[in-house]
């Protein structure tokens, strides 16, 4: 899955000129100015404050929280938010140290975080459960990559041409083992888009759950978020 699915670029002049502007803003910001960092870890947004330690050429050294350091190490990138910027900023992580709670970022550009437009958080089940898509042209097998209350993303190795908007039957079963919660997914979904240029491909569907499924999904997503938070906390202890 591609991190670029989370944002769209907002180039103002050119990449180099925009980066130069962003670097100038970071350099001129008063000492200890607080910036907000955002990552999406297994679908869940993780956001803590950070401050600039130093700016050298096009690299920015920042003091960050331990939880953010863990997610930055996993994602190798971060979103930086501040009223000083025209838009949110996307940056690649050149260096990250969880114990020192420090990171260095480069390749800064203006973006819009499109993941924030979603009505519900998409959570990644673990382990990734098998999923079956029943279409008018036959059955497609894949794995459920993430799911929300009204949408899901199925990872498929072999590209299959499915018409956008077509309705298909989707089946999967996934569990929260710690809470002994099992969700049996059997819904009619509509294809929104197919992403990625190489395998595995992301087939994104929308669906309308009935009341019982909505209740089970709500419980699952909530408990899965607790698991993810615990995983992050345990990693920095």
C-alpha cells in the first residue's frame, strides 16, 4: 500500500521553491514553536507536538514524542501542521531515534491530508484475514487490508477488471482475539476505485452495514484502536 493514498500534493510554485519557503519558515519561527506531527499507523491517526532543534540546508532536526518517533520509524515519513504554513507539509524521515525522541526530516512539500476527509477511521486487522469477492464475472480472492464502518480495502495479487460502481458480494471473517470478538462480514459492496500500479492491488469498496453489523464493526474498530495504542506504548517503554 502506498503512503501517497493518504494525501494529495499542493504545489504552489515548484517543489524546490516550495521547500525553500518551508525551510525559511522553520528557520524564522521563534524558539520552541510547537508544530503538530501526524502519522497513520495501521490506519489510526497518531498526533503529538514537536519542536525544531536545528535547520541545516534542507534538513530539519526535531524533538518529538516517543510515540511519534515509533510511528515515524515505521512509516519513514510524517505530516507537519502549523498555522505558519500555507498547507500541511509532508516530509520524509532521514533519521529517527526512539530513545532520544529525535528525528531528521527532508524533502518537504505542501500537501492536503485526504485521509482526514474520511467519515470514519480505517483500521487494519491483524493478521490480515482472507476476503472473497463474488462478481458477475467470477470469484476473486484477496485479503482484507483495512476496514471502516462504511468502506473497506481488499488487497489482491492478480489484477481483475471490475467496473466502477458495480455491486458485488464481499465475505470475510476477522477477530479481536484479546476481546474474543469475531466479525462475520457478508455485505454487498460497490467498487469505488482500484489503486497501485503493481501487485498487490488495492480494491476499495463502499457498503452499507445493517444495524447488527454496524454495532459489531464499531466494537471491533474501538477495541482495535486500543490494541494499537497499547502496541505503541509498549514499544517505547
